[in-house]
């Protein structure tokens, strides 16, 4: 079963939340180009589950887009998570 991670993003902020895990994490978004940005951790509703501390930064790059969203690669510490974000209109 896929995780239920929901990302709500504005130009400057991103909130990642999960109903099943009952948390919400807030990041400041700093765009460096149309396809690259930094997510700077600001806060969480559940600190005991968080591998980040305030101001930890994740670098992300959009590597391809499609009609449903985009594929990204990221870098945080020694990890290189990859994934796909799908746009859901509300």
C-alpha cells in the first residue's frame, strides 16, 4: 500500500501531512531555478518521529514532468530519495 503523504505547497511553503501517521511537517521552499529548490525544515506536529531538526535542508531537483505531476530526485545528508509527485486539484 502506498503512503498517504499529502503535500500542500505555495510558492514559499510546503506542508507534508499524513492522516494515518497523524503528523504535519512544515518546510520553507527556496527556489533556485524553475526545476531546483531547497526545503528548509521549520516545524512538525510530531517531533518524536522526525529525523530533521530546525533549519535542516533538503535539496530537490525536478527531473521530468508529465500531465499528472513530476518526478524528482533529492539529497538529504547521505540519502538520495527519488519519487513522483502527482497533482491533485481541490
